[in-house]
C-alpha cells in the first residue's frame, strides 16, 4: 500500500539529489602536480614486457623499464641505454657491454651485470625456475628459439665483472644490437622476479623514468615519477595515466573537451579538425609500417604469372587510396619497408599508375579479356590500415578498368590470420609494423622463402626466390653495415621486379595532443610513446 | 530452471567457441610467432585433446568453483571479472532508474490523456527511443554535453586524475564508504550520459507497455467505481490503476534489465566504461576461451536470477499470485 508513496518520494529524492550534485560537481583534481593522460584504444595485456607482443602493452612498459641500448631520438639507430658502451670481437660472435654504474631498480636493488644475466637466463632457458608467467614470444622470435633449440643464436651470457656483460653468439647476427634495443628485452629487477616471477606482469619493477602505481583493468594504468631516475633532471611529468578508450571518435571528443592530453589512433578523417583547432597539434611522421596487397603465388590463378602481377601493380592508384581511406595520413609505398629505415633503396622506381601499360602486360600474358580474382580484406581496423574494405573497394574499381573482376571477402582478424597463414587466399590485404628498425625485420620476415611454412606463414605471398634468400641470409650473418646495406638494396630490386606484392602505403600514426604538451617524441617511428622528456607547460 | 539453462548455455558456448576459426595460441604469441612455437603452445594448453575431454575438464573446474584462467592475462577469471561486473551493474542500474522513472511517467501521461496531443507526443518519443541507434545517441550526447557545452565528462567512470581507490568497485558505494563526496559527485556526473544512452531503449519499451496496460485497467469497472467515490485523479492513477497495471510492466523491466547487463557493449565502448560486455567482446577477439565461456555463463546466470526475482516480485505486488499453492 505504501509502495506508491515511497517509490514516488524515493524517485523524487534521487532526482533532486542528483540535480544538486550535478550543480556542485567539482573539477578540482589538478592539485597533484603535472599529470598527463594518454588516451588509447585498448588496455595492456601484461606489464612483463618479455611476455607480450602488442603495442599497447609495450607502450606502458617502455616507460617503466630500460633496455641495454636504446634508439636515438631522431631515428632508429642505436645509442647507449643501460650500457654505456660496447665492443664486438673480430669474428663478430662476442659482444661486450660496459654498464652504467650506480643505477638502481625501482625497488632499491642494484642494477648490475648479474641482473642482466639473470633476465636473459630467465627468457632463454625453459628449465629456468623463473621462466614463468607466459611464453616469452619475442625472445624466441628475435633470437631464433630458446636454449637447446637448433636455431638459437645466443650461446652464453655471462657477467665478467660487476659492470661488464659478455654475450657469446653461435654465429654473427646482423640485427643483434637493434634486437636488444627492443622494449621486450628490458631489464627487470631480479629481486622482484625472484619474489614472484608470474607477478611481474602485474607489479612491474624496472629502472625506467616512471614507477608503477596502479592498474584498473580496461580502464587506467597510473605511473608516477621515479625520483631517482638515472637520467638527471628527468622525467618532467609527475604522473602519467594511460586510459583505454576503445572508440576512436569518442577518444577524439575527450581530447577536444580537454579530458585527456594526448591520443593515439586518430581517425584519419579527424586530422583536418585537429589542424583547424589552435589548441591541438598533430604529429605527422611516416610510421614504421607497411600496408600491402599480397598475391598468393602458390595458388593456381593468373597471378602466378609475373607479368600479371606487374600489370596489377600498374593498375593501383595509391594516391587515391591515401586520399579516400587515409585522409592524407600516409605516404605511397615503393619498397616493402619505409625510407626511415636504413638500407632503403632510393633508386628503385615504383610501378606508376598507368592503365595502358597494365593492359598491354595483361595482353602479353594472354589475359586480354581479364579474369576473376578473390581479394581478402580484414574487417577490423589495423594500425597500418584503418579500413581494409574501403582499400579493397578502391582497388576493385581500379582493376575493373583493366578487366579484372575482384570479389572482396572479409573475415574478423583471428579468422583472417588463420586463413591467410594457411594460404587459403588468392590475394590478401595485409600489413606489418616494424619491431626494431632493421631491414631484416621487414624483408626476411615478410618475403623470404623460410617464412612460407603453413599454417602460420609470415610470407603470405608464398614467394620463394633463391637469389633473394641468398642476399637476406648473407645480410643476416653480417654485422658490417655497409655490406648489409648493399645486400638489402639488391634485395629490394629483386622484389620490385618479381612483384609478389603491391606495396600500398606507409601509414602515419595519428597522434593528436594538446598544444601545451611539450618535448614529446611524437615523430619517432618506434618510440613516439616514450615520455621521458615530455612536459606540460600551460 | 536455473540448472538446465546453465548446462545448456555451457554446452552452446563451448561448442561455438571451439567451432569458430582462429587460434588462441596464435593470439597469445602474436602474428610473428613461428609455426613450431604455436603448435607447441597449443599442446601445452591442452587444446590438442578431444573436445569432449576438454568440455568435461571445463565442467569439472566450474563445479569445483574454478572459472578458468585467462589465456591472455594469465589471471583467474573469477578474480578478474569482479570489477567488470560491478561496473556493468552500476551502469545498468542507473540506466534502469532513468528508464523506469521516465518510461512509466511517460506511459501514464499518455494513458491518462489518451488520444490527445500529449498521448501522441509521448508515443512518438517512445518510438524514437526504441529506434535510435545507441552508438549514435552516445556520440551525439558526447558531442553536445561534453565537447560543446562542457557540462559533463564524456567518458570513464570517474576522473582519472582523482586517483580514486575503489573497494567494492561499485563507485557510488565506495565513495560513500570513504565519505568522499567529491568522488561521489564526480562518479555521478560520469554516469549520466552513458546511463541516458543505455536507458533510452528500455525507457521506450516501458513507456509503451505502461500505456497499454494502464489503458486496459482504466477501462475496468472498479476504476469507474473509484472515480464515482470521488477519489482524486492522482490517487486513481498512481494508486489504483498503476498497481493493477504493474505486472506486464515488471515483465518488460525484467527482460530489459537482463539485456542491459549482457548487451551494453556499444555503450561501454563509446563511453570507455570498463564493463563486462567489452571484457567478453575482447576475449572473443583474442579467442580467450576460458573468459568467453565463463563470462557468458555468468551473464546467463544473472539473467536467470533477475527473472527469478521478477517472478517473486509478481507475488509481492499482486497478492493473488501465489507460488506452490495451486
């Protein structure tokens, strides 16, 4: 009987109460120093960098941990990190690193040669008691497997003295330095690992500029300034909050309304708005990635024929893709890797957009009347391709003009990987984000015949060229940069001629930020999310 | 009812999860993994075993209270799911308060002023409410109220700069426990936009159901009698009619509440709300079998529980309904 009255009164009370609260809702929170909020698309998976492969996880760990060597601020060449200097033996199999003295982990324990050895042993040895918490995927991937595996490159890591570490390799590895500069190979505190090897992913302890404070899953990760950071005077920020905000448009709204300070994953269409807004800035830097169309050369279709592949290369208007899908935030791809990587061959000429030449080549190959082709396009946005279906539609309309009838097929990302890895496609759109700024990381991984093994092929063109293989393996074994450069330049010419791909574009990572954010490293191809020097100056 | 529904759900989700292509081992190791590493990991995760055995293992785990461990985060689902569930429940509850308050009153208004401009306006609002896409409404809300007018925050549960430390993960309760009224106010400001976006569809359903149910009761003899007795119009509507019209409204309420708890993915995505919808959705993208299976099982469980509560409420609202005394 009293239900009605109490309900009505209750609801009225809630209503009044809420109006009051809205009215007096406070916004004071700026009291705790310089806090920067970085809005991004997804949450971190683990804060143990050795366990992850995704950018969203490494984005955070990069700011908690340091690596032995680091990338330079201007490019992807290597400079000292936790190691002050290093030298290599004549046979290029022994690397000796001299470590910085007096560096401490965030838990107060000492960083020294023992700590480096401890981390490497944990990663490489499956029998190590601390080889726990995950699969250490990047280690196996960059160093050819784990202890005992045939392809494992590192023979031994030993501490010569307190501040000297020596690596002995089974054979020279060209990209070795570039590899150990990668964020997954950051040095964590042995004390913390010994306490709980699986817990490192939740309670990270490194030597980096920021220490871990808390993690609200799928929401925020908060880091605070490491007051004892070894680079004196840094970091400038007191607190950094990484906030997961899955919707790109909503994230941009939050940036415009001032709720966040930096965002990545900007929709290309929003770039114009950023440029018009004097309070915001846009980072424009060619990314370390490539988006491409791979022809499956293993399948019995006309694209088995080199002339057909070249013809199709002539018939893709890259500028139109950049304009309509990337809103200008991309550069046309000529080679399989961007020119920010050393070894890029500037002399290689791209197949220009020329339908007449394309038709002529098709005629020579005996396909004057055209043919049908199935093209895979991912349904999920990828960092190098915001909208795969749209890209496919542009190509579809281009190729129609030379009589090639494209059927577009889409799958969700995991299914897509599964099917392309098994070679079920005739042609597929794909892409790659580089790991270490080394040409090997693009050319060998994506186009060498070693990587055509199903069901997880990395070379989804199933392109098997022996002359290319010879170049790439030789370059892999050498640490002489001049020699390697020559080999990679040659490799790019071979690839251009054989045309296993249509290299499409290098996408610009869309980072937008408030103009009061200073000294960000936003234009770096690999470390644009490193916040050591970043500052807020309002 | 509960047990067969849950068994059915577990079989269905288990089969679908294992039938979709894609490989959890590959999702863990990333695109760069070698075929050997993927095969090895699959073996060690027990994914090479026959499906039936895997299902039996899974059910054994559930029966002993083990919901499994996420492949990706290596954390047990039981431990992980709490905050997500709390976030979703808080949002669904707020959305439902809005939906019930506005929906019922809109419906009552329409029924009371049947076949007038008021009625038509109310029903047009209801039709728009049912048909407007949630993501569009959400983005528009953000655009107008956060970006243009700067009245309300556009996303999240609370200002991240505040450093609020949750206890139960129900932010309103936590803020009250800690006596932190600034946090309470801030959490309140944060929930308004998503709750309105999420509450629009149930509001429209409730409005329509209230109207038709009220109209039916208003035509009955005893309302005429009450009116003849000279009872005020307010009491006729809110006391005599509404109570008798309440059962169908409650049914809609129960179904909608269940839908909100499981199906708020779009709202959660647009408003960066760390709820269970996104948790399960991301697990599907990563082929994180234990999270998908247990997540859906828990959502199903809550759905069934809400409907059970609604059934019990019937008897409370209408004493003529009695269970087990037929």
